């Protein structure tokens, strides 16, 4: 049962967190392009469509991503490591990443979708920069969690 839970946990992480990390990273440059394409109506519509798609990917896969900690907790329970320091650190980092995504990245993307056509290039650049920074922190947190999951203290892999 542990192998099944671990497999589901890893699959959920790859298939849910990966798309969010990529789409969120693509959003700031796409936002800048959408604003610079504001001159041509056809380019603007296509650029805004691209932004909406990236935001939708982030939003939908964030919901699906709830499976990652659920399968992770079930796996940790079956392994008997629920009180381990590396797991507690991973849980805290995962919670921080979730808060950054749900409270900061997704609402900022929604706001950016309404301002992408606006005349103020400075505010679009600032929002894109802020989103880039937040996405970088989000991705760094997940990279750290991944490393903790691979190189955990007391690992039975011998690595």
C-alpha cells in the first residue's frame, strides 16, 4: 500500500505542481507582451487569450494540487515518519508555497488580466516584476521540498 501511495503522491506532484510552476513562470513575460501588443487589436486579443489560458492552468492545477499533500500525508503515515523533522519542514514549505499561490499569485494574475490593456506601462511592468518574483519564490519552495523528499534523513535508499 505504501508503494501505491508514494506513487500517487509523486504523480500528483509532477502532474499538478509542474504545470502551475511552468504556467506561472510564463505569465509575467506574456503580460509584458500583451501590454506591448496593445497597439494592434488582433495581437491584443491573442495575447489576452494566452494570459487567460495561463491563469486558468494555474487556477485549475492549484485545485488539483491539493492531492499532493493528501497523498503525502497518507504516505508519511504508512511509513511512520509523521513526526520527522524533514517532513515537518516540507509541510511548512508546502503550506508557504500554497499561500503564495492562492493569496498572492492567482489574485495578482486576475488583476493583471484587467490591466493588461491599460495605458500605464509602468504599472504593467511592476505587476509583471512582482509576479516574476512571487513565482520564483513559489518555485524555489517547491524545489526545496523536492530536495527534502529525495535526500531525507534516515533514507532507506542508501544514497
